[in-house]
C-alpha cells in the first residue's frame, strides 16, 4: 500500500473496523458470563448467617449439612439450599463462622 494520505486513511479505517469487531465480540462473550454478586454477604446467606454465629466450632461440612442443609442461600443462579451449595465439596473442618462464610461465598460466586 502506498505511503500517502489515501493509504494512511485506509489503514486507519481498517483498524477502526477491526477494533469495533473486537468490541462486539467481547460484548457477546461477556453476555454469557454471570453478573458479579453485589451487596452484603450476610444478605446472601439469609438466616443462615446468624445461625452460623451460634454454632459450635470446630465443625465439619457434614455436620453443617445435617444441621442446616435446608437453609436457602442466594446464588448467582437463584436460591439454593446449603446442602446443594456444599455438595461439590469434600468434608472439611471449619474453625469459625467466618471460615464457613468464606467457603460459602467462594462457592456461590462460581
């Protein structure tokens, strides 16, 4: 391509079209992603948040599911029971309510 004004204008126009195409493609890809959850973590855990504070620690995943498995938690895809949220995890030990909250919040953001 000749190095003249017309050639430079064509290159600039081509680059602008490629950039617009990239932006459209990125927007399409982002449309498939889950929206990040906002707000107070305690609100997402509902009544379970307060119950965790009074639970005896250390405790295990199995003990939590047995005691509170029916409690509903707000996830990115709607509400799910504690049992459903913890289902993909192995039985592990938690030393505090904060440990449990941290694990749950990590799982519901997936």
